[in-house]
């Protein structure tokens, strides 16, 4: 009799889930942080736009 009464396949699937979830959380946090920084920079660029043309040539 196996401990807990589960099959070897179920035990392996459960172990894979335990390993998969923390790794996914780490990647999800990094992905969300990148998206947040990207949108924050886009928002700053939109706020700094004055609508006036920029003079490129020196007078």
C-alpha cells in the first residue's frame, strides 16, 4: 500500500504541480512588472506632450 493511498502517477502529477506553480508565479510577477513599467512610461510620454512642434534647427 502506498502512503496516502494514491497511485504513483497521481503522486508524480501532484509533485509536478508543486514545482510548476512557484515558477509560474515568478514569471508572472516579472511579466506584470514589465507591463506596468511600459504603461507608466507611455503615460509619462503622453503627459509631457505639449502639442507644439519641437525646433530642431539652431537659430
